[in-house]
C-alpha cells in the first residue's frame, strides 16, 4: 500500500505547497511513507502558498525542482490550475536571475579556492567535473563538489605548508618583533605573506609607527561649535571651568594661533589672513611667510610643514607648500586653484564640514584647536605630533582618487620600510587593519608605488562604515578581473622591448637569477626565425630594458644578474608572462619586417633609377637609328616607323618610375570607365587595331582599387586579344569589343551585391575547350612565345582588388570572351 500512495503523492499538484515533500519526491525518488508524512506535517505546521513554496525552493538553490514545476505549469495541467499564470511568469523571470546570481557566486567561490590553492603551493583549482552543470541545477551539489576539492587537495597541502613554516618560526628568537604577525598570517592561511616575513632580514620597530603618535582628544561640546562660542573660552584671562583647561591651556604657539584666528574673524583682510597662515606654519614647526592674495571673496596663500620622513608622500606635500584657501562657509575655493588644497572656514559650524568640493580638504577651528590640547602625561607632543594629526584630518577627505592617481596620489618608501609606510598610509586614511591584513596586502602588491594605491583604491571603495579592512575585503578583490586590470596598469606603458624582456624573465626564469645574455638566447623558445635574430636582438636592447624594468620596480638587480619579484606582484606578472613575451616579440618582428620592406623599396627605387638611366641611353640610340631609316623607307612604311618610335619611347626611365609609383599608391575610389578608355586608346594606337568600347551603365562606374592594377589587368587582356587578331587572315574582320556593365549579383550567381563587369571579346581564332579548361584552373600557355603570363598576372591583380576573371565560352565575334568582375562602390 505504501508504494501506490507515494506514487500518488509524486503526481499530486498540492505537493508544491510543501517544499520538503516536493524535493523528496523529485527526480523519480520515492523515499519512505514516514518521510513523506513528516514533510506533509512540516508543511501543515508552516503553511505556504504554491508561489511562496516555489520561492523558498529558489532561495535554496533547487533550480531543477523549479524547472519541473514550470514544466508542469506549461502543460496546462492541475499544477497551473493551482497557480496564478502571472505568478508562474514571475517565477520564470526570478529563476533566470537566480541562476545568474548563483553562477556569479560560484565563479567567485572557485576563484577564492584557486587563490587558496596557489597560496598553498598548488596549481590553481580547475572546476570539478560537472561543477557548472550542478550550479545550474542545484547549488548545494556545486558546494559539495567544491568542498570535496577543498578537503581532498587543498587542506592537506595547507597543513603541510603550515607545519614547515611553523618549524621555521620556532627557530627565530623569541623577542623578534614580527613573530605575532607571522603567527597571524599562518592562522589566516596567508602563507606567502608569512614566508615573506620569515625571509625578511629587517624587523620593523613599532615605536616609530602610527601607534607611537597619540591622537588628540575628542572635542568637548561645552566649548561650543561656532567660533563666536568657542573663542571666548580661549581669550579669557582666567579659566572659569577647570575641566576645559586641557583644551584652553594651549601654550605659546597655541596662543599665537588663537589670537591670529580672533583677529581674522574680527577683521578679514590680507594682513590678518597672512598672520593666521604664519601661525599655522609655527604649529607645524615652520617659520615661512607666503604672500596673501585676496580674490573671489576669500584669501589665497599657502603653508608648509605637511611632510615627515616617516610618512607616505601625499599630493599635499608640495615643495611650494599646500594651497590654503581662507574664506567663509559660503565661499568655496575658485575652480582654477591647484588641487588638492585646504579650505579653512571662518564662519559656520566648526564641527563637521559639509559641502566640500572634490579635491578639497576642509580644516575647521575645532580640528585646529584640538591639536593644541594638553596631551596625556608621558606622551609626545610638539610639531611632529601635530603634523601627523593634522594629516589625519585632511587626507581622508581627499577620497579614493586622491590616493590612487598615478601622478598625484600617495607614494611610499621615503626613508621607511614599505610595510611601515603602508601602516602610516592606512592610519592617515582613517582605516584600521590587523597586522595580518597589512602583511598580506604588502605581499600581494609588493608595496609597488603604482599597484598598491590602485589595489587600495579598489579595497577602500568597498569599506564598511566602520572603515575596517579585513581579510574578507582582500578576498573580494582577489579575482581574475582585478588581477587583469592591475597587470594592464603595469605592462600597458612598457615599450615593446621591455614587454618582451619582462615576459621572458617571468616565463622562463622565475625566482632564478639570470643574465642579459640568457634573455637574448630565449627568443628561440618563441619561434623567432633565425634570420631575424640579429636585428631583433638589436631592437630588444636587453640591457636597457632590464635597467628600465628595475627602475619600474618589476625586477630586482643583484650584481650582474637579475631576479623576478618574490611577492604576489611577481606571481601576478608570471600568470601572463608567456603571452606578453610572445606578443611583444611578434610586434618587434613586424618592425624588423617593415624596416626590411622600407629598405627593399629604397633599393628598388635606386635600381629603377639606374635601369631608367641606362634605358634612356638605349632609347635615344634606337630613335637615332630609326631617324636614319626614315629617308630610305617607302611612304607606306611611315606608320610602322611611327609606331616603333612610340614603342621605343615607352622604355624610357620615366615610364618605369611612373609604373612603380602607381603600384605603391594605396587603393582609392577610381572611375572604371575612364581607366578602361585610357588603356584601350594606348593599345589601339600600339597595335593598330579597332577597339569599340560600350557602356550600358546609366551613371559612372566606380571601384575601390589600386588604379594601376585595374589598368594593367585590362591592358593584358586587350594585348592578348590584339595578338590573337594578328593570326587571322588579312581579309577577315579584325575587331575587339569592350563592354562595361553593372550586375546585382557576383560571379556564378553569388550573394546580392553591386558589381562592375568589363567584358573583352575579339574576332580572333578563340580558345579551344582544352585551353579554356587549362586557363580556368590557373595554367598558362602561349602561342607567340611570350610565356603566357599575361592572363595570370591580370587575374592576380584583379584578385588584389577583391575581384575575379571569368573565362567564358566563345564570343559571338568568333574569338575569346573574358569577363572581369570588380566590386562596385
């Protein structure tokens, strides 16, 4: 009885209101009656409509079940009667979107698993068999496949790497500063970063880092938020409220700034603005006076002191000082002022700056006065501390573009180790990050001055409101697209020889020292022809390329050898190294070939000039001999003599040079009728034959071709026809007809398209069937000893113009009949 009941349940339309039951009975599965009862009871305890149940199946990733449901709806059966057709259509759309989301998530999970594999020393994970099919059907199956890959291949490799690195860590002194950072990297599975720390010979001292510079106290609301409320607390001779003394007891430097600020608010003019700017300089330990310019309702000047050997160099650190704009809250800096700049507001609330233009950091009175507050006992104070804290206020306001721009962004490595520079950078940006995150970020980017800001820009655009950088955020940008973008940033500006050298270095010598001569020999691995070796090596200029790549931070020099980077940046470059080397070398080969082609053209021009000069002398001699013959010949031979003069003149050097120039011209729009008439006139005069030209086109015929190609091709056909007429008896008609027509289809009824035809017919003996067959397959023959290459050359030239020559049956005139096809424009 159990089996029939389960069969009924499997066909029951109401099962779709019980997602567990629908899942248990899908795909021909039956289960047990107890299991089916449990699913039904669960459904009764949590009643759902059919649409709600199917939506739950969608959220769970049971796509094949939803397919089954929609198939039953499409069959107009009981299931559709239990479902609103509008809901069915909506479910179909949601299913398509859910599949796309599941595919994107699966690709991210696979990429993250591939990263784990690489960090464990394995090859990147390939998709398990059937992985993407599983994503399309049931996401839990895809997760199981990834779990299997993780359990069987990656976790054992991670345990092995962790044990090896832990043994190396145990050999280090107990008081090593970065021991905790190594332990954190091992716990997080960031093995390359841990290895980098273990191999480092420099231990950074934390007492010089951001933690050593105390932050100023938070503003006390009792002091007020507007200048007219704040300043009286600082100007009274006796402090009524001793609780505020930690703010109002500002010392000599602070007193100068407070008085200058009070004068500026009372009398906004260039003199008071200059005194205030000078007080800002004293705040940072500087005593420099800059001119003050009054313009657009405010005051423009500058102040220096925003630089520190410990800190990353931001675009505020200009030698001429940061641009300082002093004005009220309603007078933003003019657009033509150099960005980034600092805007000190003399009116409005002094607590939270609003309405800040791009590239502008707002400095308020409360920010300024907090820098003078009394520090906690035992903590450092003075210009250096105030300098750091002032930058902590200004730098975060500049935004992502302010740090990631390659020209005006942040630069690291000015006298401090890169990791310490990274810690300072995150601190100035008001971003908190654990040591393991900084170590991993340092490894991934190699602290490269171009890649690190770009990578950080992507990371910070995804930061949560807490501005905390986590390993999860790093994982989010470890994807092929980001890696491709970063690689393009590095390799895009490289010259061809630099790209070739970089690619060969990372493809063939990763982590192994190599010399310049090694790379010159490596070209054989990239199919560089032997005959190009010498010239390509010259263009490659390996020594210069290595020097440039080292200055770009993409290779490291070690004496007279070089090594690739051991950081994650090195791995990034190695991923596409072979492709980079191959494409760069191919481009260099093209340059070699182009140079050879230019050289051949130059030599050809010289040869044509020499041959033309020699032929000019010969033509002059022939014309002299013909002139001597003229007096001894009968009058009826004078026409022959004139034709001989014309033919001899065609061997002059200028004709050769004009012909070569015509061949070198690019394809262009050409008048076909004009070109054919020029050729027929010349052939008619040379051979003394009658050539009739007929055109049935109602308008000019234009083709896009090298004009000289068309003229030579038609000329060869006409000369063949004229020579054929020379073999007929004198009493027979000698006639050549050229017809120009248009066609709507190509040769042999091809695709519809506009074409031009040039038909050449003659009244000569014509071609035999065997001769026509030979010509149609490309063979040549001659009846007059010329070699028979005229038609072959004409066919090749027409093909260069994207046309063809058709060998037709015997002409109505009795002789050969050929048709030239050229695309019409």
